């Protein structure tokens, strides 16, 4: 019981620090610096998780840097990257291919994240805010209300009560932020699906977290899980509407 209280306290403290850092970045417009920090820890998580062999990792890293450069020059390149990220995501669902295509999908995701930051910084921070609120409400209400698990073989702590409550909160918040009802519904579901997708990858890797860089929160990839599909949808919506 005492260990759980310490764990919850550490989780709350780290979450508060992350929220303050994000808020300061938004207010003082440290956007590129903030994105660079996120990218740095993503690369570290991919590297330390040993998802890619060393030579593949170097090639993927060079590709990521080149992609970011191309996006800054001409955002039309993102149409192709958006296609690649969807293909990588689909292929990574295969139990024999996820070692290669999951980390690639993460790098493609980060390119989309950069595109949104460069074109609409408010959307970039809204994604982070919604994800934070969704994860926090799912954690709090799941522990408070408890009840049956939603996917015990993939995510042993995720309950129906926490998932449905966080979905409703995210949905209402998106409506409040002037997203249409249909898009808000799809985005709210995507938060859960992204979390579930990353949990499935971790089960295959037989790890609890991608790293311990953020203490009780795990690694940066453990915090980006719910943003993953959410960002792809937002990016596609911006490109094709």
C-alpha cells in the first residue's frame, strides 16, 4: 500500500512537471526547442528498446532528419509521409514485422507532429493537452471506479470505467474546442486505440515501459501512445480538407 502511494505521488509529480514544461513552451514559444527535446527522447527510446539493429537505426535516424528538413522546405512532402506512416502502422501489426515497422511508424509520426507544429502550433499543443487529460482521467477514474478490464491480455490495468470516462471527457473537450461532432468522436476513440497499439507492441517485446527516462511514467513513447493515431488523423484532415 505504501509503495503504491509513493508510486502515485511520483507519477503525479512527474506529470505536473511535464505539464508545466509544455505550458511554458507554449507561452514563451519555445516550439522548436520543445519539439527537439521530444524527438531526442523518442530516438533514445527507440534505441534503448533495441527495436532496430544498429545499422537500421542509423539509416532511420538519417531518414528522419532528412524528412524534417524536407517538410520545412515544402509541406507537400507530408502527403507521401502520411502514406508511409499508414503502411508502416499496418505492417507493424504483423507479429513478424513489428521490429522494423513500429519504429519507422514512430519516426513518420514525429514528422507529422513537426508539420502540425509548423503550420498550426495551437493544434500541436491541443494534441498534447487532450492526450494528457485523456490519460490522466483514464488512470484516475479507472482506479477510483475499477470494474472489468477492457483488454486484459494486452493492457492488464485498463478498465471499461476509466476508458469510457476518459472518452467522454475527451469528446466533450474537443467539441468545446470547435471540432465537429464526427471528428471529435473519431479522435476520442483514436486515443484509446493508440494506447492499445503501443501496449500490444510492449507485450510482444515483453517490457513494461519503453524506458525509464520519465520515472514512473516510463519513457517518452509511453506518453505518446494515445497521440499516435490521433496525430495521423488530424494530419490527414489538415492535408485533405
